[in-house]
C-alpha cells in the first residue's frame, strides 16, 4: 500500500483534488516524482529522465503516433523504451515491464504512470482507506492497493 499521511507533502494538481505522486525503482535507480494518472492512456518518460538513467537512443523503438492533448500541445515522441519497474516495498511490491513513451516536454515530474501500468499492476486508486479514522489522519490520504494481494508479493 502506498499512503500519504498528514506530514507527507502531496503536491496539489488543482484546487479541487490532490495528485498522487510516488517513487519507483527502475534501471537500478529510485525515481522520485512519478505522477500517477489513471486518466492517461500511455506511460510517459520525460527525455531528461531518459538521459539521467543513462539510456541511449539505440534502446528506443520507433513511435509514429503523436501525444495529443499532452500539456495542451501535440508532442512527437522520441520513441518507446521498455524498462522493468518495481512499485512498492517488501513485502508488498510488484515488478513488471513498462513501455514508456519518451517525450521532450517540460514537467515537474520524472515519469507519468498511466492506465497501462496501473492495469498491469491491478491497482485501484482510492481517496479513503478501510482503517478507522483518527484525529491524526486527514481525509486527503491517498492510497494504491493491489487488488490481488497474493500476486502482489514476489517470492
């Protein structure tokens, strides 16, 4: 379970809701500022992250379809790269291959995790938990829980 409590900074995406921002492990790096966007139909790696991971253009597969509605612009991807990504921590984590579309665009985030990865992880986003409320908890705690807990634990 990934949770944010009262002392954890969770950047606001707008005045009406908060963004879910996590960290993942890929290519032997812990990547912070990964924006979870269940409304996005692709997983995006920003080009500066691609470079920081010491990846090369030879690792990119061609992508001919532009990203439309991306930052209010049409973005032509540099290509696609597949990396193994680990989400969560022992004992509850999953490691899966993720196809990232690599885009040259400005963003405060390093990666954008969309529906393809969320579906592969079999996660459900929720703004509440089943735990009893206490005064130390706030209503804006965000969590991602694996639906099938037996498959979420890697032996």
